[in-house]
C-alpha cells in the first residue's frame, strides 16, 4: 500500500486553484473527488485523488488540442 497525504480544504483549494464555493460545487456535481470525513466537522482530500483530477484536466486539454489540430 502506498502512502497518501490528507489535504486540508485550504491546501486542496490552493493545489486545485479554485475557491471554497467552487470546490464544494464541484464535489456536489461529482466532478471533483469526494472528501474523507476525519471528524464530525472536518474533511480532508486525498492528495492522490486531487492530483488525478488535475491530470484528468490536462488529458482533456491535450485531447481537445489534438482534435483542433486535426480539424485544421
């Protein structure tokens, strides 16, 4: 099993470059990783899942760039 770091909301927002409202909106929409509840009023995000989300955005961008180049 690999080690994974738990990120606070502030750390998650900084890494994902999104604000608190956008973060929770995307979680609710199911397009951002779900937080891990660590207590009754505290959530954390798995670093690996946040990084995978960012990688998914990069792949989407690269695929769109490729599609545009092929159409030109």
